[in-house]
């Protein structure tokens, strides 16, 4: 470990989330002070006093939903002891953990003073309707956990501000008017306001409210079950309050600070920049590692965390106006999810070409209900026939939604009664969810040992050999986890990979790779910019969330059912939470939600040493890291480019430029003249310099793809799309638009014994061969105002398009294709374009019967040393 590396020092670990400063805190809770009320015990799950009512049984009684507080005075929020609330909840959580049955747990939680006050209040309208709902004991327990966690406002139909602050006089009047209008709209001649619902003794819930209550109970049940390793609903709130407190040290008291110091389990902590092979420089090792990855493909699974809300993209269905998840973003002519599968199939096609065997990788996809994410992804997979992979090779599992909280007081934000604002709980929940849903066993049943993980918004993750080398090293060296990384861009909303070195109180040293999220930088005193004491861009690499994981190692951590099952819990308060309430008013408050980070599962794989290690510590670790050029590792379409914004970073526009830069790097080494793509600021007010989109099955290794291209040129303003794997380009000059499309890019579909369509790699592929060809046409209309280049929605003056149906073949030799042309070749035929008296002649011949599956020519792949060599073979 080089001593010259920049080092950040800490004197404790919690884990990797607190500064070394003494922390103090106090907090004002924006809720009325609570007082205990005496009540007699009840044998039912809910207090018997909740059914009392002063109303007559002959008609409905409507509880006032308009505040009677004077509008000219808003009392200050009372001081609230934040520390005491955490201690109270911890005590309750400990007691509940010792009880097994719901009946026993109810006895414990019924003694909590918040629960007693809420459920025994004669003025509480909600408690007066509860007996008529006939909730089972478990649902009652969930509601009492909600109240015990200090979130009783979720069950209120009053006008309390969900932002945790008393309203201004103007705000109270506005609330009152909204509520009055709502009451008038529902009033009918029978005097009951038109309320049709469920209740007793005059108290009633409308059908809509009852539906919302049922949804709330379902959501609470999911939280209670999923977060059982930290105490369910109560534990969730404890962790939220702890993270809120740690984000503001002034909230800690001196006594609390002392308790935290005692809890620290190490004498000091150091953070180093990790060492690892650079795939862009160590070419021989990179090639060998990629071959390990190809060879090990039958032992690998694929994991996609697609449950995120992707609010920054602002995707909207143009037909329905509904918000869309990131997986549905149309990028370069296909959704991002289609792009993930296409990259995977390219690796499987490469395996088939080398070993002559079929390999279908099982894919596990984590979804969520946010923006109908789960339903939309299932619908997309069904529409594409599960991409010719079979339904049995997919497992979709849905992550629970978690409540968003206000940063000032930890109160859950609500949009209306019974409806907390909920969002996905971060991609780190994927490991525990996979354990709970049996995903690990499913992988084992498919013979898998490891898996690669990538996010849907990163369109560059599968470029060249990055993924294959990462998985190859992980499998060959029996590592537990690996990171693919690169240089970090200053100002990017991305974390950084680090090597942790710490000495425990028992004198043992621990080492391991980990990640610090960008939201946690301040806790380490890390800042961006020229005045930063540490240059993040030069010293610490970017966390890209491209991972290799050993399945058994991860599952063993999840089996512990401890806090380790939820790695890297953070509370991201960097951005305000925006939402609309039931009256259509928009709110924007400082807040966040408890999120887990999937890459921090690495924190469970540290290695221990009896003495301090000074050199090459990475060689002994169970975790590893590999590097490559940034645009070959990560380029994300995470956010929509704002109008008139000069920044293209992490936008679909900027990601497209990186794809074009990669295309330039690939083709320019093939003796093809291609214009250089300049820096992003050159294209802020214009389109890209050209469009080059190549199917990954042409490689996906550039070493393979470069043997299919040789000589020629691509002029500025041109367009090249190649959607066929069996392709040959020799001395082609392109000035305009050339599009090659094939139905059978990598193979054909066969119906299996279950009636499903499965791809058969290498059989009946489309083929295209171009030798000594000039393609000249007007191409794309670069002045068209409605062009969206990253969507591949462009206007063209002219173009040359080749369409191959089934196993069709196209060959053009020694010709000039000038002007607008469409060559459409039917299944089972070869179209030959040759010089003729009028420029060129076309000849359509049937493919010989004995060559229908293999084609008239192919590329033969052979491994020589650590490289793959291609041989052109006429059949």
C-alpha cells in the first residue's frame, strides 16, 4: 500500500458514517406535548373506549375536520427531547423482540404511553370507528406500532400540517375553506353528507378512506416484515432518528456523545485509494480476465435493481400522462431494460461462437410498485416474449416502499389520511429481499455461483471487456465481491470506492474495500472544488454500482438476519421532497427516506490481520477492484437535461456522446477515418457530430469487433447503424446514412417443450458483407428542430437501408450506392449487389438448403493464448 496515497483519518467507525467531532443534539418535535391518561385495560386488541360515542345511533355524526384554533396566533412548537425518543423506542423494540406471538407483542405495545393516549382518547374519531372494522390482531399491532413510532398523524383526518409545523393564520383559513368545500360537496338531502362506508355509532369511514386504510395496513405489514432484522416499524423509525441526529451534531447531548464513544469498536480508521488492475493499460491481463469471464458464463447470473423511482428523469407516458420508471426510458430506439438484455445476449452469443454451446443466463430483477414499475416491467417482458429466454429464466421480485420523513422532526410525510408518502428504499434492499424471496436458491437451481450486477441507467457498463473481466476475476480467484471503477468526475452525484484500514479494540487489524456515498461526504469533511483538502477526482475512484458478487457469500450475510442484512443505511437529505396533498397543493420540504446501498454489502467481507499491512494488502482481500477508462465503465442517463442548461453530465444527451466516443475508439483502430468527438460543451446547442450505433454482438469485446471492420471512412454528419452480428466491412466509405437491420441478429427462435420461444444462438443468423463500397446520400436532416438524437428520433433527407428477414444475406462489392435506397431481403435468400451498366445490378438467389442454418459464410472464433482470433470462412 503506497504511503504517498492521500489518506483521510478518523478515530472511530459507525460504520463509515460519522465524523470524529463530539456530537450533540436536541430537537423540537412539531406535535403537541403528550400526557398520559388513565384507562382501564381491555381484553380486545384495541381499547374499548375507542368505541364510545356521544352521538345518537339514529344517524351519522360527522366529526369536525376544521381546526378550531384561533387563526391569529400560532403557538411555538414545544421543545422535544430527541435523545429520549430514541431511548424510548429502543426500549420498546427490545421488549417486542423478546415476544414471539402477536398476542404477547400486543400486551407489550399496549403499555406504551403514546399508544395508550391515542387509543384511549374519547375525542379520537379514528378509535371510535375501529371496532366496526373488525381488524385482526396483527393489523391492530401494525397500527399500534405506527402510533408508538410517533406517527399518529397518519391516522388523522384533521388538517395538521404534514410538514410538522403549525400553519400560519392564512394557511389555517385556507385549510378550513378546503375542508368546508369538501363537506359541502358530499352533503346530501338525507343529512349524512352522502357518506357510504363502514362504521359504528355514527362514526363512519368512506369507501375511499377504507381502501386507503387497507393499503396502509399492507404497506405497514411489508415494512414490519422486511425490516424485521432491525425491529420492524419501530426499528425503521429508530434508524431514521439516529441518522437524523448524526446529520446534525448539535442534537446530541454530552451524555449521549459519551455513550456513542463507548459503542465505537475501533481505535482509529484510515481511508486509502484502493489499488487494482487497469484494464485499459494492462492489455494482456485484461484479455485473460475477459476469457475467464466468457468461460465462466454458465456459472453466472445477472441481477438488475430496477425498483428506483428515477424522479430526476421526469419520464411521462405521452398517451396517459402517467409517470414512468427509468427502465421504460426509450434510448437509442429501445427501452433501457431492452438494452440490458441485449448486452447480456451479446456475451452469450460470444460464448456460443467460441464453445459451440447454448448458454441462457438466469436474470433476477428487483422491481417496485412506484410508478407501476413492476406491472410495466412484466408487461414489457411479456410483449417481447421474455426476449426469447423463457419465462423460467426470469425472477421478478418487488421491493417494499418506505415512508419519506421530514428532516426537522422525523415525522412521516402524508398526502392525505392513511396515505404516507412512500418511495423505494434504495437498491441495497436487494440482498435481503433476494434472500426472503428465495432468489439465491433459484440461482443455485440454475447452477450459478456468482452474479454480475448493473444499474439500468448506466448505458456504458457492458462496453468492451469491463463486465467480462470483472466476473472472470471474481470467479477465477474465488472473490466474494468486486467493483468495476474509474476516475471520478468532480461534482458528480456518485460515491467513491475506498480501502478501509482500521484497528479494533482487541488489537486486530481489518482491511476491506467499501464505498462512501456522495451524500455522506460531509460527515468525513470531504468537499468538492479547488479548496478541497483532498482531490476526489485524482485520488479516489468512482463507485459505479457495477459489481460481481459470490452468491453463497452474500446469502450467508443475509442469513444472519441482523443489521448487516441492510447494508449502508443512509438518509439522503440533499434534495427536497416534493409532493401534492389531497387538495392538489404542492409541497416541498427538506426530507428523505431510509435507503440502503447495495455496494456496501462489501462491509461484511473485511479481512482480519494480527499486524498492520503496509504493501499490496489488496492481494489478500476477499474483495477486489478493477479500473477502466470512465466512458467504458459508466455513462448514465440519470436526469433530464434542463432547458438552456449547459451541462450534459449524467443526461441521455451526454451518455450518447460517450457512446459515440467509444465507437470512435473502436473504429479508428481499424484504419477507418472517423471524426473525433469533442468535449460536451461543443454540442450543447447542436446535435452530435454523427451517429454510430453498433450492436454489441459484433463483439462485445472490441478485440473481436475490430476484426470485422477494416479500412474506409465515416464523414462528419453521417449515420451508421449495424444491427447484425455476422458482418464484414472492408474499405467502405460512408457519407450519409447507412442502416443495416436484421430480424435474426444472433440466432433464431425455436419453440421448446413448454411452448415458449427460446433463442438458438448461431442458427439462421442474418448476414451482411460490404467490400469496396461507397455509400453517398443526404442522410440525416441535422437542421430539423424536432430531432431527438438520443432517442433515435431523427428526420432524414435520404438513406441507404438494408433489411434482412430471417436468415437473409446481403452482399455488396465494388459498387457506389448513391441516393435513397431500401434493400429488403426475404427469409431464405441472398441479395448480391454488383457493378452494372447503370451503376449496380441486384441479383436475388435462394440460399442452398444445406446452408439454411449455417449461412453461406461465417466468422470462426478461436482462442489463441489470451486472445480471440477470427477467421472468415466460406461454407
